[in-house]
C-alpha cells in the first residue's frame, strides 16, 4: 500500500470516527431531551414497588361474598349486587404462586400521561357522544366535561389526579413508552399481579384489611364523588405499601375477560362497599373510555 493510500485510509477512519462520535453525541442528546420532558413519568418509574415471588391468594369464599353483599346493601341502600349475583362470579378462594414483579406505587396521573401526549404526538384522552353510545356503557357526558382536556393539556387542577378516558391500547402504549425511556419493558399488570399487590400474601379482603372502611379509599361513601390526587388515602395502602388499589379509579389489567374485553380491577370514586375487594373484578371493551377507569404500569422484577 502506498503512502497516499495510507493517508486516504487514515483520513476516512478519522472522518468515520468523528461521524460516529457526533452520531453518538446526537443520540445521547436526543435521549436526554426525551428524558427531560418525561421527568414525572421517570420519577414514577423510580418509585415502583417490588412484590416478592411466592404464594398469593385469589378468589373468595361464600362467606366473604355474603359479607360483601351486606356491605354493598348497607352503603348503597340497594340490594342490586345480591339480586344480580355480582360477586358469585368470583372464583372460589384458592392459593397460587407468582414470580416477583414490580408495580407502580400509584396510578398514572394526568400530568404523566401528558408527557406521552407531548412526546409522541398522540391524541389526548377524550370521548364524544358517538363514542359513548358505541361503548354501550351508559356514559353520562354531562360528567365528562370536568375531565376533558383542552389544547392537548389535562384539565387545570387535575394534573395529579389519575388519568381517565384512556382505552386499553392507550394504557399499554404509555407503559411501553415509559419503558423505552428506561431501556426496560413496562406493561400493564395481570389481574393476578394486581390482586396479589392489593391483598398481600395473606389474601386480605381489602388492601388494608378485611372490613370495608370508607375513610381508607376514595369512594361514594364519604368521598367527593370525583377523582382525587393519587396517593391521597395513605391509610388504605396494601401490605406491600401500594396505594389506590381500591377507590379513585378502576384499573386496566393485561388479562383478557373474553372476546374483546379486558379485566379491570379495584374500584372507583362512585363505588360503594363490597366493591374494591381484591377478589372483585369487572370488565370493559378494550376500546372503552370511561371517567371511572385508569391504569398503572408493571414490570418483571430486576434480576
């Protein structure tokens, strides 16, 4: 190889190295820029709770269902749940095993979801009359207005409330996006994971114990009949320290309920006694957008 050839090779190598360094720097800058606009989401990610591997309890006994029916009637003034056998759909109480996993300390907030909306230019949470009718959920649009976003931003004063009016796909997209910021996978929790995080290894009826206590969750009994800032009911924490596993909003899970429906767990701000137990669950179509439904993220436990 001639000296001229060496000069060409060296020159190309230097140029390539410079380009590579510039490319790496640009990538790092882009990553940093993305992270700087997702501070709330990344902060929530740092607070994920590790639920250890091992035994958990799922389902309920006939006696537990009877108490739940009594609680529902006593707090609602109606016996609808018993007449329609809502809690009879729960599986019989039994044990199971789960590997360790992580779950968000609290539901995803309006402000956290807004970071996804801004970063990925996705449509903000919303629903119109046609969408409400298509869902067939009897959604009252008169109570949707206070949750409506304006100019791509959450309603003022509700930034730290749980995000609502999000479909299952919206929730999954947020979790995947947040995981991408960390270079790790984030997802919705399974119904079993949600139940273990709520009930603890001993299988408590509610996150805090076996009796319905209205001061420990945001429900229709003593609550504002509206969403509240996440984590407002610290006394209602589960044995693992996870908050808002009952009350405030129902939450999407990764578990199918059959057809196009997915299981939702927990209970909402308009719920009463008997609901919000770890064994209780409901279902929604994947495309459903409801002022009662939010979500939180989960992940496999670190190795």
